[in-house]
C-alpha cells in the first residue's frame, strides 16, 4: 500500500495563491479525509498529487519516492505516479461497456491481455459488479456507474486511490450504500484512500482521520471524528462540523 506526504506545498493560479505551505502525512492503508468549504484548495492539492498541475514550491512523496520537488527539479509524470482517481461526475465513458471502461487504463499502459482480464475481473468482483460486464453505462444506476469508476481506479492502482467528491451526485440512500462500499473495498484490499469532500457527515462516517481546511487553504485541525467533534481547534471547525 502507499503513504503520501506533502511538505510545504504552495500553489497559485496567476496572482491568486490557493494553497500556502501545505503539509500533511497520510498513513499507509488509512482513509484520510480532506474537507473544507468550496474554493479552499482541496481539489487543487489532489491535482498536484496526481501530477496534473505543478506547484510553485514544496515536496510531494508517494511512499518514499519523491514525485515532485521544485528545489530538486523533480516532477514525475502522472501516469508514473500509480494513483487511481474517481471524480464527482463518475467519468465513465458512455460509449464503452462496463468491461471496456475498466480495461481502458490497462490497455493505455499496454498491459498484457491475460493480465488485463485477470485484473479487470478482480476489480469488478471487489465492487460487486460481476455479471454487468456487457452493460452500457446508460443501463446502470448512478451508484452502479460510480462502482465502475472505482473498479477502473483499482486497476490503475490498488495501493492509492483518490476520491474527489465521489458521492455528491447520489441520493441519500445511494450515498449511504457507497460509503459502505468504499469501506468494504478498503478493508478487503487495504488500499490507502484520500477522500476529498465538503460533506462533513460523509467524511465523519467514512474516514479514519480528517484534515479540515479553512477558506484560506490552511489546515486548522487533523484528527479522528471523535477528536474533532469533542475538541474542535477553533471557531471555524466548531461551526463547520457542528452542523453534523
């Protein structure tokens, strides 16, 4: 499995600084929630972790590998970082079957056919979508499409998965089901998961630890759900989490 470490990472868009001197360590095999209001820089951080944008400064480690460093001029390509990503809008290709959606990342990386079949079948089994291989996305519910997206992320990496607002578009019942699904997948495989959301309730239910970001992009508290609820670090945490 994988650990992740941000060290003094700063990111700007033009003249606007979105994240300043951000540091966070994610333990091997844990579900870490990064939560905060819209616009605080959560998704920006994840894009930097995945190699989709380049920070101004700082270091990013996956396990002991330095994947970004401005000082050492290191910037590992996204496809070599070994991260599975699931976005809010599922991003399943509507013209591809469930099987082809899951196999697509492996075909792009020229994985041998036998290995593709083996890994795709295993991933679909983990998300309880065996038997749906020939279905098209239009034949699936929102929750089933999200499971396909998770299966596709698992074939990209069963060590580190990033979930960026993965259940926001689902109704209340499906949201509850997906939280349980994610927990079961994590327990079965031991995957490290970084869960990005502004949904305090989902994060409190799902995550082992939570990092709360203020509107200015600074972390104001890191802890378990109980620690944060019982001992909020400041007024912002109290008001942000207090609703739950």
